[in-house]
C-alpha cells in the first residue's frame, strides 16, 4: 500500500467516528432532561449489545479473557467519561461541551508518552497546543457559569484519556476492534442497568426516535475510533477529532439558537489550524504486528 494511502487511513476512520459522535450529541440534546442520564447510557449500551449479539454468538469460542483487567479498566474509565459527557450535553451549549471535552488530548499526549512511549512529534505538539488554546478561549465563560456541569466534563476528559490509552494498549496486544467493542458492551450493559434501577422510568414513545440513533451511532463511533487508534498514535488520532467543535458549534447555532460568539470563532480557527498542521505532519504508525493466535476475536 502506498505511504500516502496508509497515512490517510486513520484520518478516514477518525472522520467517520467524528460524524457518528456528532449524531450522538445531537440526539442526546434532543432528549434533554426527559430521561435520566444513566438510563440514556443503559439504552445506548443495550442497543449496541443487541446489534453485536449475533456476532458474539457466532464467534464466542474465540472470545477469551486475555487482558480482562485492562478491558475492565478501559470500560470503567470510559463509563466515567460517558456520564460526564452526556450530563454536560443536557446543561451546556454544544460548542462548550465539546470544547471542555477536548482537554482530553493534553492528558492523552502526556499519559501516552509516560505509559506507552508515544513521544509526540513537534507537529503533533503544536497541533495540540493550538487546539487547547482554542478550547480555553471558548470554555472560560462556561467554567464560570456552569461549574457543576463543567467539572463533570473535565472528569469526563480524564476518563476518556485513560480509556484511549487502554484501547491503544489492547490494540497493540492484538485485540481487534470488534473484540474491544464486544467487551465494552458486555461490561457496560449490566453496570448501567444497575445504576438506573433506582429511578427507572420507561421512555415515552417519541424518545425512541433519539435513543435508537444514540445506540447505533455510538457503536459506529467506537468501532471507527478503535480502528483509528490501531493505525496511528493516540495523541494524533484524538487531535483530528477537534473538527467536532466547529461542526457542533454551527449546529448549535442553527438548531438550538446557541450564540455564535467571537470566542467560539477564534477558538475554532485555532483548532482547525491545529488539525491542518497535524495532518501535514502525519506519518502512519508502525503496523501492529500480530501473530494469528494472538487475536482475541
């Protein structure tokens, strides 16, 4: 495969994940506070689990418990990230939610360097710096006005950072994107059910128009993101995902009458510049060498 094509593959997977995450965000905003956050998380997990059920049944002899502790850590951190993100989507403007969430690459880059030896290149560091400058420009007002939701989002960013690093470790160890997804839904579905039993209420019929896209697009997003993390360094993959901010900021303006402020425009320009620099400096990650018997699924 030509080098140029190889370098574009992780970008295409990230763009597909970005589109899916945007759909999840919009559907969650439409639900609002008509359903508890824990129940939204449960139905997201349940719908994904039902879609994967035939695959799991067919391939169950090849699904084993290798690195189960790492799967457990990944899903605990990911569930923390999800709760903070879904909670923030209800109470904060879409652009602000995405901006605060995008402190994740800072922690990904630092933890990836410390734990996985993924030393960021100079273009990647510059891209992350520009992205974080844009994030700070946009998010300062929301941190002052919505402290509780903003703090949940900051916790969400830390949770996602740890989950991304676990994903990269699992992919490097030979676990396929499908295996990682299967374990995510096997672990998160019963946990989220237990969390919402105390205040259970059946969703109104109209809410299923949003719950179904949340479940299906979340599954698509995680599959695409996992494939991207298997092909490129963690910090570089997450830096591309900055494109979600200007996209959701524009949707928030058009669909929810959220203000398009000067800070949002300036911050989005910084983020887009970071994405461009990151793309220009992109080099394909070394292929993950797997022996046939090492694959988990």
